[in-house]
C-alpha cells in the first residue's frame, strides 16, 4: 500500500465538509446492513459500494442493486428523518472531469442515480448538547494542572 489521495479526501473536498467537526464513521454498505451496529447519527456516515449491496462478484459494468439500496434507505429512516438529505457520490477519475454528486432525501434513496461504485455520504444530525457536569470537571482539571 502506498500513500495517495483517497476517495475519502476527494469526497470531503468535493462536498465541502470537514470530518473533524463532528467525526465520521465509515463502513462497507453490505456489511453495515448484515452486521447491525449501534452508530452515532450525530457523526457523518460514509457507506462504501451502496450500489453493490448484496452483490458478491460485482464488476464496474454491472447493474446496481436497487433492492439493496431500498433496504438501506429503510434502515437509515429508523435513525434519520425521511427528509434528511444524503449524497450519492463518485469521485472524478481524472482532474478534467467533475465528480458525480446527487443529493436526495433518505426516503428517496432507491430512486437516485446509482452505480455499483457509488459511495453514500450521510451528513450528521445536529450535535448533542454539552454535558455541563463534564465540562465543569474538565475546567477544574485544567485549572489544577496550572
């Protein structure tokens, strides 16, 4: 493995998002569905290969699995409002081409333009409130360090 610019770096730059603000979670889409997880919807969620959910030996020219994407959309609606806007993303293969970015509501995910190579970016829900007791304890810990 060699260092390079990753699809994720391109995604952040193309969508204009900063993953450091609220964090981010990254999963392969089929694995995300078949191995249920507790995840934090106040962090950005990135799901890889959403057009190939459930496909075992897919190739670039294959037809995307819309039924799998529909199941993913149904699962995401349990954690996000149906109107929550998500992006289906494909990085540009060459600098002279634009990336593919299609914003849709979670409820309409299965109707969006799709490739087996599509990545799904789910923006975070609003931040959780600050735990005032913990904040006071942290301030006290800083003061005692000085």
